[in-house]
């Protein structure tokens, strides 16, 4: 069964600090991708970064990177030098590639970055 | 730039009424999804489509129908709206590497 869990409903950070948001998942597939999206206060959903299961290298995009622990079925989003503009709700999502199933989302972590 | 447009942005409906939520994408993407977002549940998939003429049930399809008359348009239909369908609805098209491009969302209130 496919399941995505984000146990932190909320998080906070001070301006300039590094932030880590956690996600765990369940899948029986070997090939899959984990995505991270951010929901702005306007409601808009924005793609941030994704990690393919077959890539042992942690992906990085600008100030976003992931820590991928495949054996634990765990992935963390790391935001370096956090800024107030990074505030919002962060979702991880699982997409299984072989079965071609759709992306299933976690419940999200609402992050607030304060000056 | 990918473009997914939802209409209306806000809708108030009466219980038992019919509601149609529309989604248009100019990305020429084959796959499209309808999700609903509720506090504590994240985004849950209602229906999806692989292309014109195709609709498939997602995780929570009960009470909803979908229609994909063309590559660009994907509609979500509530034939008999109920208060439990009050939610924010998102349409998305699927681009390269399975990345989702979302519309701005439709806030639906069923009274």
C-alpha cells in the first residue's frame, strides 16, 4: 500500500537558520520519486524538488536539498538560510513509476520563519 | 511557463444542487488530476485522466464525476452537492519527470 506521512504539523525557524522537514512513506515499488511542494499563503502550490529512488545522490536545487534514506523509507527537505518568504505549508508526495500511479500526498508541515 | 487555470475561484452552492468545476491547461500534458484539500488530510485524489476521453477514479471518487472532453479541459462534476463536499479543489497537469503543475484552486462552500 502507498502511504505518505508527515508527522510534524507545524514548524518554526529563525531567519537564517537551516530548517529540516521530515517525511516518511510506504511503497512496495523499487522505482519511485518523492516530490516536495510548497503551498503559499495564497493557496498556490509550487514544485520545489524531487528525489528519484534509483539515485543515491541527494538532490539539491538552490537553497533546497533533500536527505534521502531509502532503506528507512524516509526523506527530509532541508532549507538553508531560511527567510520569512519561506513560510508556508510543505508537502511531500510519492509517485510510483512502474505502476504509473498518481502522486499521493502527506498532510503537510506548516512552517513559519520569523525574523 | 506551465499554465493551469481553474474556474470559478470561489463558489457557493446549495445542498442538492449541481456544481461543475472547470480546469484548462495550455501545457499539452496528457495526464490531469483533481484533488481536494482539507485540514488534516492534505491533498486527496478524486479523479484523474490520461487524456481526452479518459477518466479514472482516484482515492475518494464517491459523489464526484469527471469529464475530459479535450486535451486542454478537465471538469469535476458534483451532481448532488452535499455540505461534506465543502473544500478547496485543485486541478493539476502532469509534466516532465511527473512534476505536477497546479491551478490556483477553487474554494467551494456547500450550504
